[in-house]
C-alpha cells in the first residue's frame, strides 16, 4: 500500500515537472470548481471547464472538464425557471469530454460512471431513447464497477441511477443499500488527506441527500430528515436537501 502510494506520488511529481503549465491549469481548474460547488454557481463551473480545456489533453483533464460541465448542467436545471436549453448543451459537452477521457484511459471508473448517469438522463423515460442509450448505460456502469468498485463516486452515481429508475419498495431498498455503501467509502476517503490535491472529492453531500430521498420513499420520514440535515451541514447549497427538508418540516 505504502509502495503504491509512493509510486503514485512520484508519477504526479514527474508529470508536474514535465508540464508545469498544464499542472497549474488543472490545479486552478480544481480550485475554481470547488468554489463553484460551494456556491452552486453555473458561471463558476463554466470557468472551471475552460481552465481544464486549456490543459494538455489527458484522461484527467478531460475527466475534470466533464465533471465541471456535468455540475453546470445540474445547476442550470435547478434554477427557477430551469435553463433547459443551456443545460442540454452542458450535458453534451460533459458527454464529449468524458468520452474523450475513456478513449485515453478505458479503466477510468469515474468517467464511466458519469457517462452511465448522463446517458441515463438522456433516456428520460422515453422507450425509443431507452432502446438507443440503454446499452450504453449498462456498459458504462459495468465498466465503472469493474474498475472502481470501492470508489465512492462510482457507488453514489450508481445508487442515484437506481433511485431514479425505482418502481417499487424493493428497488428503493436496492438503491438505498448502494448509496449506504457509497456513504461508507466517502467516510473512508475523507479520513485521509489526498496525496494529490487535484484528486476528486465531490459527491459526498449529494450521496447523503439521495439516502434521505430513499428513506422518504420508503416511508421513514425521521431518517429522511436526519440525512437531509447531514447533507446541508456538509453543503448548505444543496437545494434538493433544502426543499425536501422544508417540505417535511411543514407537514
């Protein structure tokens, strides 16, 4: 384990020495992304995507650009009224970036997980789009689990997808179990500082929100409220947790 971490750190140092400007762009992009995430700011996500685009092409820079566009899409959809046209454009930009990432690194688990999520969102309940994109969803989810079974964002995205496609209590329980696995991996991840400051650390608060939504779907309002409060303590800008908690406390 120590030897593996040392090798990874040495690789990061070598990359930085070979391309300091590119590393600075990625570091700057991650800082901008984290600030945009904290403020839940579409313009900030767009700025981060631009910074990642300026970095030399790599699976990592493409991945981060896809992450920034993905979150910009979510933020645009959360506005009142939703900015659907701009959100759809951000979705396509996210897909293009993440497809470029897996073309360079077929084992990039988080890129596969995000692609599975995005293609699932494109289906949006349509039978015809399901025929077209369903196999892509399944393929990317399978690859994500194959290469990142212990990755918290892989588990979280899979659990969120299962929540959105759930039809009955058994489905919601399956989604909940997957999200609870993700919660454990997020806790393990947060217990140790990352060896690389550009390592992904997003998704933990949203995982808690989806656990709350699963509890709510299963009729456990007390547990749902507890998880919405946990999500808001971690990320006060989580609009879904806020609206769900507000609805619960008004009843």
